């Protein structure tokens, strides 16, 4: 019999990203990062002029961060322990929105903090990529974890049988992110691993935490 499957995002679910991105921008790139609401594109301003960065410059900054600064990213509290506990009962894979060339870097980054799992890269909505993973693993049950509501919407449309947990473990942005659970696209919104682990264990197999 096939095992259950956990399909987890990385940034803001397993590893902090925005907090370290903000530090790097303000320390070395001459950019201030202030997220007021959920619009990431309006969060970055040049320190010298106060002007918003063009979208192309925002993407350039993100690329620069992932090319050179992934070593800054620290685990979300409880994430490593929770994922490793889940891996005793389920297969665990990472579905991360990075360009394919950064897949090995992400896998090495996660292994360095104690998470060893296959990494799948993706660009755009995650529903179609998740469908392919489900087809490959043929799990008895599956759960999807992500911090962004649009990905829960995508998965809800393409694989509605998959349990969906909306989680954002980064307090800096958690309050600014629309809740996929309230929108009807996720089964729950839980931002702490101490609460998410027993919820996931129960959803997967009724396993007591």
C-alpha cells in the first residue's frame, strides 16, 4: 500500500525568507523593504530617492538573493522537527517556486538545516505541478502546505481531494496575506508548526501526534 504524501512549500513554511531578504536589501542593495498590505511589488523602494523599484528590478533583486544569500535563511520555528516527524509516516517532497537551475541549491540548503527531501521546482500556479507529483507517487492520501493563497486556489481547482493547509510562519508578513481558508480554498489556516503537526497527522491517517 502506498504511503501518504506531504507536498510542502519552502519559503515562509520551512525557512524564513522575507526577513532575510529585507536585511540583505537594506544592508547592501540600497533598497528599503516595507510591506504595507499584501502587495509585494510596492514594498521595495530605493533608499536614495524613495521611488518604487520597477518590476524588472524587483525580480533582479530576488534572483540576486537566491543566487548568493540562501545561506542566510534560517528554519521556521519547529519546521525541521515537524517535517522529520511527518517523514516517519509519509513521503515528503518540496514544491518550490524557483527556476529549475536553483533546484539543487534548494535541496542542499534544506539538507544543511536537517531536511532531506526531493525538491520540485515550479514557476506559476502550483496546481498542475502538484498533479504531476501526485501521479508519480500515487499516495494513499496527500496534503499540500503553502504560504500563498493563490497556490491553494490553484490546487483546489486541479486536485480538490488533496488536503490543503495554509501556513505562513513569518510574522513579518503573515498578517498581510489573505487567508485561503476564509476564501474556501484551504482546509485550515495554521501559522505555527506546534499546531500544524498534530492537525496534519490527524488528516493524513488519524495518527496521534
